């Protein structure tokens, strides 16, 4: 479908009345440009012509000047990609799959999040990636709770983990994550499971490091399962929380048997790494 824009120009004293008429006639908002032009829209050329005829009939005494023009056909399922490019995060480079990044030094994750969360463009994801890079040891076994696009699990393997398992309740997100793992050549080292992280995490342990980039309420509810799944003195990285939530989560974290190791913030988002006591 190609939408059409109708530009309507009239005298200043008739503009408000014409704008109100257009809203009533089309059932949609009307854009007013700086030069006083009113802009409304129609789903096809026939509707645009009919609307122009109705305008002329309704305002016969002071006929507005109307012109129509086709709008660019936009695929909104991919338009969100505009402006996204390769991003260097510490030693790690995260690049969208639809770009061709220049040769980079160090590990890289090539990603298409599709409809799953996790592109490296969100502060909570960047915090988790930064803490992961700083605290991961070569050969670590990793769990990623709420794995979304798979970015954290894949990054863990790229940074030296021996094995990573993502747990996600969204089956479609797991399909996206599996495609991203294959795209990065780590499909044999990463597995994505569908289900409840609280129930599955203890069954998959013991692991050395757990990533939990989700809401504070979920992080709080998962604390016992995370502690159970970690080796003694294992590390858990929590993100997905705003800076203002740090004062609320830290006491709960410490009461749950963890000691804070490091904290980071990024554009209003807060993350914390804690060691199982």
C-alpha cells in the first residue's frame, strides 16, 4: 500500500475551521507546517482524490488550494534498523547483521535481534556486557537468564567461556538466539532452553557465572535459584534496573547471600556483579 499526503493551503482565518473539518472527515490528526500548510493522509490515490473533492465542496466559498503526493513505501519491520551500526564495547565489537563492519581487532558478535530483546544499543545490555568482560575467566560455564536475542550468551563464548546456556520463556526469541549463535559460529557451545529460569537454573548448575538482565522484581525472585546454581564464590551479574533501583536491590542481594563486587551505570541503567558468599 502506498499512502498519499494531501497538502492543503487556505487563508489564516479559515485554517482552524478547515483543520477541524479534516480531523472529523479523516478520523486522524492533521499536521500543521510552519508555513501554515495543513497536511493529511489517505491510504491510496483514489481516496486522496475523493478527499480533495470533498474539501472543494465543503469550502466552496473560499476554495483551499490542494495538492497530493505519494509517500515513500516504508517497511516498518526493518525501518528500526536505520542508524544502527557496529559498536565497540571494551574488547568486544557488536555489529548488526545487515552491516558490513570494517575489520576489527578482538572478539565480535554479529547480531540480528529481530523481535527479541538485546542489540547492544540499550544501557542495561551494555552494562551486562561490560561486567561480563571484566569478570569472565577463560573456561567458565555460563547461564544467561532471560537470554532474548542471545547476545550475552554468545558474547560469553566469544570472550572465552567454555559453555553457555540461555533460558528464555519466549520460544520465538530462542529461535532468534539460535540463529544468532549459528551466525557467529558458536552454535556448538551455546544452547537456548525454553522455560522458567527459577526452575531450570538449579538443574543446570553448578556454573561459574550467571547473567540476569531482567527486571528488579524478577532478579529478586530468582536470587535463591541463582545462588543454588552457582559454584561457591561464583559470580552473578544483575542488570535491567534503573539507577534509582540500586538502593532497593543491594540490601536484598546482600541478604540473599551475595557480596557486591562491582557496579556500573550507563545512561540511567545500573548493573551489579556479586559473588556468592
